[in-house]
């Protein structure tokens, strides 16, 4: 059986509350955006797509364990708001990640190299960028100027600190109410 899955690290409940409060402010002033529920926020290290369960829980899991066992925990913080691809056509609204970002990017690169043997197609559109997706614009924003002004006021806003001490393999099921994520397995960093 195939499972739609991804590998990610999570943020703290405190950051989720802070971002949730900020989303409430955006919801009142911005139309045309589907906001992410705070409890679903995470940073994806690798989206696998539909993968056979045996492969995912077997060989892929072993590769993840081997890759993260020598990685020390990574200290990060969530700060600021931005958009992809650009201000003219904002499609994804995100909260930034700062701190030991080089370590997180290096871990992503080691995982990416380790996954080559499984033949996963790489998304050539973007390089890996640490961020927390908080919303997706469904259409061109009608009140874009107000939205940009609001985002600019939050450019330096700190939402909290967190430590990546494990990665989680998630199953993702799409429903009419939105995605449902189920943790399948945790991989402790540093062989903890």
C-alpha cells in the first residue's frame, strides 16, 4: 500500500500560538488566503509523495536514522513574515526561520544525497529554503497594499525559539476539511 508522506521537524506550541494569533489579525484584513491551522505547522525537510509503506518504514527509515545519528540538535527561532515567489504575486505566506540555519540546511543536503538511491524526483523550481508556511493565496490578493503594509510591520517580529532534536516521518491524508497528518516514526538527532 502506498502512503503519501513527508519528513519534517516541528515547532513549539508557543510558536504555534504566536503564529495563530497573528493569523487571526491577517484573517480580519486579508481576503483570498487559505491559512494553515497552527497545529499543522511544520518545516518539511523532504516531501516523498506516494511511497510504498514497506519501503518507507524499512529502507528509507534506515537511511534517515543513519543520516541523523551524528547530527547535534539544532537551535533555531522563528522570526519575521515573508512571501513566495515575490511581493507582486504573493502565493505563499511564511514565517521565517533564523539561528543555526546552516546546520539545518546541511542536514537537508545530507538527507537529499542519501535519498538519491530511491529515485525521488527533485523539485527543480526552488532551492531548499527554511520557512513555516502559514498561508496560501488562492487568487491574486485584492487588498495587496494593505497586506504588504501589515507584513512589513511584522518583518522583525520574534515568534519564539525551538530546538530540532528529532525529525518526524508523517503520513498525509487529504480531506475536504484539509490535510490530516499522522506521525509514523521519530528519528532522534545525535543518536539520542
